[in-house]
């Protein structure tokens, strides 16, 4: 059974539908991601012992959560040791269907909002408030969201 | 072990995402009918693209009649994408209409409909997917839910009716 493709297609439709209807589409999309992030982190942590520290939580995010949603681990995790982390995914699933090149760069936020919400939702469920932003320096598919812990 | 855990819950990802989407749509639209319409439209768009992947991977050939189509939908397509095999029943005498019975519908795990959304067809996306996918193989069909466990029925039943063969090879434009 392959629901990853189904998920990808649903995500793409969601991005189009929610952003076409309204100005606040990105926020709505992020909200959807947030709820999914909360639900997923709850389910994924059911069997795991509680986390020791922040780094543990981040590891969970980069491994378990990322594999569940995007079928791979985060490629690179960096921190400034002041609560800012940068996750980098060099082959981001939800952008892999888009063509290379600058042409679609401005469309990218539509396809990242869900994930920003997802990360935020997961972190909030584990007790961290965060702001998450994403940027795509080069197509295809760099994905560095930066959660700031507050 | 971690990997297995992650895999198991990856099937929940779709269910959760779908649930969050429906919740959002219910907020955005004033009435349930509009939500149903939107879900059907999104499903249609998914169906027209999903069929390619399906044909490429499933290796099924051309179906000779509607009965064969029904078999492929239930035993191959549903199995491949949702991991369930609905049973096929209630053929109309003319053989142009049948029902798919879903013992359990993975989309509605963890779902309960609140009272004020009694006309919401929660899984309407599925109808759109089936309609869109079949249209791409030149078959116009009517698809609708007639029973839904969310509404207190014992099973979920999807009724499919063959409308016509689409003769011209031009696919209808995406909505």
C-alpha cells in the first residue's frame, strides 16, 4: 500500500484549493499542518520514553517525524546554541514534483506553509513554542525551516 | 523497531491530513454542500493524475465490461492506495450499476461528525477520485455515498453508475 503518493497529491490539491480561495490561504494551510503535526507527534511518541532535552526533541523531529512524513531524514541540522535551529533537506518531497529553475520560486511558499505548520504543531505538542520559517534558496528543494524556541 | 513504528503511522498521516483539511474547509465554507463540492473537485483533480500512476504500476489491461472494471477498482486500486478490499454487491439488472461496500473506511479513523454537520459527506473526496480516474479511461460514471458509518450506518456503501463511454479522446479540462 502506498499512501505517500496519495499524501503528496492531497497536499498539492490542498495548496491550490486553499490558496486560490482566499487571501489568508497560507495561514489556513499552516493551520492544517499544525493540527497534523500535533496529531502525529502524539502518535509517534506514544511508545517512546520522554525526551531528556531540547536536542532529543530536535532529533525526534529530524528522524521519526521527517521519515514518517517525507520518507527520509533531515540532511543537516545546525544550531546557534541560542535556541535557533536550522533543518536542511536537500531533496524535499513536497517540492520534488516542481520543475527546477527560478520560474516556480515564487510559488514555493504555497508548498511550504503546510510543513511550517507541521513542525510548529509537533513542537507545540512537545511543549515548545516556536516560530518556523522556511526558505528555498535554490530549486529544487532546499528546506531550512528555523524553529526559534521561546 | 523505530522504523517499523514510523511506517505504521505513515498510513495515519494521510488520514490525519485529510481530517485537518475537512475541518479547515468546514470553517471556510458556509454550508456543507459547498464543502462536499470542494472535496469532490479536489478528488477529481487527484483522480485524473492518479490514474497514470495506477496504470503504470498495476499492469492491468483494458477492461472489457463494467464488471471487470468493478473488480479492478475493488481488488487492485483500493488495495493499492488504501489497503482495503471492498466487496462488490447489488448489481443492477442491466449491469450498469453496483455498490462498493467498505467494512472499514481508513479515512474516518478517529472521526466523529458533530450534529451541526449532518449533511456533510465526509469522504466525498473518494467519489471525486473515482470519477476523475475513470474519466481518463473514457468512462463517465456517477459516484455517490449511499451509506456511511459516520452517519450511523453499519457499513460504508459507495454506489457507482456507468453513464456512458466518452468517445472523443480529448480529456475534459481540469476544473
